[in-house]
C-alpha cells in the first residue's frame, strides 16, 4: 500500500495524531476541522517562575507535509487565535491578508 502524498500531524498537549490525505486541499480542510475545536482557557500560566500570557502559549499545532518540499502548519494559541507558518526547522510566519484566516493564508502560500 502506497503512502498518501500529503500527511498531517496534529499535536494537542501530549497527544499526536497522524493522517494521510489524497491532496493538499483535503489535508488543509481536515486540519481546519480538527484544530477549530481546540482552544485554550485564556489563563496566564506560570512555569519555572516565568509567566506566559495566553497569546504566548501554543495549545495545539497542526502540520502539513506535501509533495516536494511543501511544509507548513498552524499554531493555535491559548487565546484561541491562530497563526500560520511555513518551513520545518526554521519556521516563518505567514502574514494574513484582508479577510483571510490562518488556514487560508497557509493554503495560499502552499499552493492549495
């Protein structure tokens, strides 16, 4: 059995889920569906005497790996905001255009 051309990885806390998809569009739609149900509680966390505001906390991360070198993902923050990024080792933030959410920005950059 051949490996699907596009794979997604979703990390929510300690849980990791991997799924395969036929194309980039279906992978991005599945990523949106899975991550839209996730959200933080909006509380500031203290770790090792350091305070982290909800916007500084990543409560979930979804990644897409497609054919070629298409790699990117979406981080969901503790305040339920989301931001898209590309890359693997060096993540670069994807700027959102007018009337565009993080998932649409990622699709635009990855060619979906």
